[in-house]
C-alpha cells in the first residue's frame, strides 16, 4: 500500500474531535466520507471541511486539524480507487474492549448510510441517476442492521471471530458499492481534495 493511502489513526482522529468539541466518534466520521465517496461524490477541500464542520457540529479546524482531515479524505479515496480492495475501516485497536469495537463499527455504518444518503440525493438531483441495483439496496439494508448490532459485553474467542467477519463484510460492502456507483477516475486526476480539482 502506498504512503499516500496511509489512513490516520483512530486515536489521532479521536484527539482531534475532542479538541474540536465534536460529539461523534472517529468511526462515524470515516463512515460518513466513505459513504459519500462510494456513491460518487467528490469534494474540493473547502467543501469537505465545510461538510465536516456541519456533520460534527463543531468549531472550525485549525491548520494541523485541516491536515489530518485532508489525510482522511485522501487516504479513503485512494484506497477505494486503487483496485487493491484494501479499504481500512477507522475503528479502535484490538486492545479496546470488544463491546467498544462493536459499538464503533455500528457508528461507522451509521456514518456510511448518512453520507451515502446525502451524496446520493445530491447526485440524483444533479444528474437524474437511475435507482441503484437490488444488490446495493440489500447491502445498505444489511449495513443498517449491523449499525444496531451489539454483543452485550461478551468477549471471547468466538465473539472476536464473529466481529472480524462482520468487519470484513462491512469493508467489502463499501468497496462493492463504490465499484458499482463509480466510473474509473480520469487520468491525471488528484486523489484527494485540493481546492482546485475534483474527480468525476
């Protein structure tokens, strides 16, 4: 995986969100941008930063925070587009309790659905896109169900294995939706928000 595709860590994003006074977790923010990109949205840097501030209902980010948010956008888009099927979900590390990781996965799915719905509505209004396939609709329904999942504090080897399998399903679901809803990017297009160029 290229250095450009390195995803900001969950802890770094959590510290940033705390400093901004945001109440939503890093997983939900990453799910949100993943959902927008999966349905075909491409945002300039000012648009992305405005989206973040509105979604999180937080203060305007400072230059260091802008750099982290830029990295989140670029890494997510690069991983979706590079064809390697290596999207990294921003979730807590394995040393967190399993119930916390399960909750974060639910937040990721909630964010994805919110981003997908927002960008999908805009795309339909602007381009008159046809409805999505049955496969996409079923996958979105699955993500909505996963958003409500809970293991009630159970933390054993079987539950860990089950959680890993669900994470893998969510990861592949996002990638497959992206593949269906996006055309190949134009040659020479930048892999993230620059304030000047967008991907179509």
